[in-house]
C-alpha cells in the first residue's frame, strides 16, 4: 500500500508581525529536517531579493536546517551533550540572518538589512515564538509509519 502524502500547513501568515519591523526583509519557519513550514517577506522591498519565492524559501529552509545542526554539533563539542543552541547569527556586509528554535522540531529564521536593530528583532522573534510556538512546532516523523 502506498503511503499518503500529507500537506504541511503554511504558517507564513504568523510571520507578518516580524516582517513589519523596520529592517526585517524576510522570515521563514522550517522543520529541523529542512522542510519549509512558511515564509513571508516585507512589503515594498527592493534589491537582489525583493520577495522570497517558494523555491527560494525552500532552499533557505534546507540551509537553515544545515546551519542549526552545525551549530548544535559545535555547541555539543564545546560545552557537552546537554548544551543547546538558543540563537545563531550570521553577519554579512548586506545584513544579518538570525535563527532561533521555534518549538519542538522547528526553527525561525529572519533576514535583516545591515542597519537593522538586531537586538529588537531578536527580542521580537522570542516573543513571537512564545506566542505561537505550539503552531510552529513540527513533530518528528515516524520512520515506521508509511503515512509519515
């Protein structure tokens, strides 16, 4: 019997408050294994990526999963198996990329402009996760379940 494919709900609408913060360009929610759960872009953007397409958001989701796993491995090596990662931040000449845990099995990523208030954005990310973390969580798939 063939397994059923279940469509994941798109939670991109929950990211709208983040994309309304000055300096925030894009936000994405991903499962720990790199599946896009939702994404949003700020209104009126210009530049090389004015709006994330689904394909771009899916590529970003895979990259986010790889980065967060690398961060977890690094922290584990440095501080022991029980150490967790609270947040990752990448800085480039064009802006910042922030990643944080967003519930069981999910991560939230935000891309900003170079002059954005990163402290405010990180705080708002945490508030959003606290508010809607249960909706952002992605439960692990059961490898023995053909419908997973």
